[in-house]
C-alpha cells in the first residue's frame, strides 16, 4: 500500500511547526524541549552534509520526516551516511511513506559518494529488514547529558 499523494521534499524553515510533534513522538530516551528543537532546526536547514526531508500530503500535511547526516571515514575510503531519525505519523504508517523517505535518503547518499547508508533502531527493525537493510552491528551509547 502506497500513498501516491505524499510529496517527499527537502524541509523548509517553516516546516518546523509540523515536524515538532513528530519529533516529540519519536524521542523516547530524551524529553524534547521546544526551544532546543527550534534552535537545532534552524541550524539543520541547509546545513552541509545534512539531509532533512519531509513527507507532505495534500490531505494531512506533513506526516513524516527523515534526518540524515554524512561524514568522512577511513574504513570506507571516504563518506558514509547515517539516518539519525525517521518518523512517520502513526496513522500513516504502512502507507509506503517510510519506504519513500528511505529511498530518497539512499539517492542522496549515492549522490555524495557514500559507501553505505546506515541507521540504528530499537523499534523499527522489521521495517528496515523489509526495505532490504541487514542487521550489521550492535549500537552502544553512553548518555552524557
């Protein structure tokens, strides 16, 4: 099932009002603060090596977003790309929007010469397996704040 109405596009500065509730629902380890979100949003819009996409529908407005970054590595002989956050509104899941966001991220990663696109996930493993990703490593984290 796919939503042909959803337009996947680069986020604009004024999309923050619509992404805020999605980001708040995405976060489980941290309590999002609106002022910090707005400050970070302003820095991410148009930032080099950053991809910020939204899924915009005629009927429901923005129902999903993807935040990705790239950085240089020795191990891959150059750039790699990471999906930091991928969120689709609960009422719009299983519509193909997540798949389309990831496909756009893959195109972006290829365009910058990234050796791979990766992400860490606790809750969306079945989704990533369904879109042809493989379980590749264990993710370790130490909370510093």
